[in-house]
């Protein structure tokens, strides 16, 4: 009795390989790994600013005379413009009537890029360090994304604002998860968080987010 051994022909193998290649290409196009990574980083940015806001809010209500910077009198706004714009990214351009204070340190003891001493709280700081942007890139030419965080404060009102730039089409202005134009701030292409989202300059006077 003869046993018949059947297998794939070369043509059938080529067809299967072609189908797999097409499916792989379609999957890459649909999923768009680069966009997914941008979206993940944007989610981190939103979480980071929320974490900072919560920590500073807790510090404000837990401190008898809260000071929102190392030199509150000179650093924080108490008029039309803040004196200092704080960031962890070096090399940024000073906007009109502003001076940028760039500090790469993340310490919560008052010497970090946000000059608030969370360590002075009874029980210690609620966060281990002040987060920085996951990409931490820029400044770049106009049309590119500058990815870093900024901070400003108001002395009299004891309020503050935090900014971040979104890079995914999902979270950017006009996207399905748009957080830039729907955050209540005065800058529609930058994510604004904090207890007063109109302290930092709008697009009319800003030069530190060159990509917007």
C-alpha cells in the first residue's frame, strides 16, 4: 500500500507569505506604533502635572505661610506678568517681560526646578521628586515639538500654573482626547494645569514653545 505525502507547493508558500506580509503592513498602519508611543508619553505628561498639582496643593493647605518659590517676592507674579518662568529644560528663549529659571534638579527640598520645599511637611514629602517631561527635548525650530514642563506662580493669590506640550494627535488640539484647548487655559495649543491656568504667557507673547 502506497502512502501519499502531500505538502505545500512553492506557489502556495509564496501566497501565504504574501498574505502575512500584507496583514503585517495593515496592522502597522492601523496601530501606528510611533503614535502609540507619543500617546503613552502624553498620558505620562498629564499624570505628571496632576501629581505636581496635587503635591503643591497639599503643601499649600498644610503650610501656615506657603511660599511658591525660593524667593516668592521676586519670583512670583503679583501684577501683570510673572518675573520668573521655571523649567527643567535649559537653553530656552526668554519671553517678553519674563526671565527663565532653568534647573535640571528634581529634588523636593526647595532646590529643584520647582523651588518648593515639600520636605518641610510633617510626615515628609508626598512625592519622591518633581517629575520632568519624558522626552525632555527642545528648544527646536518652529514647527517641531518642544517637550518640557514649565511652572509659574502668583504670590498674592498663592496660585500656580504648570504647562506641557502634547505630541500625539490624540491629545493635541482637535484630537479625540484634546486636552490642550479644553483645559480652561488661555493657550489652545499647550496643556495648562494648576490652580490658575492663565499665569503663563499666551501665544501672543511666548517664545519658549517654539514648536507652537
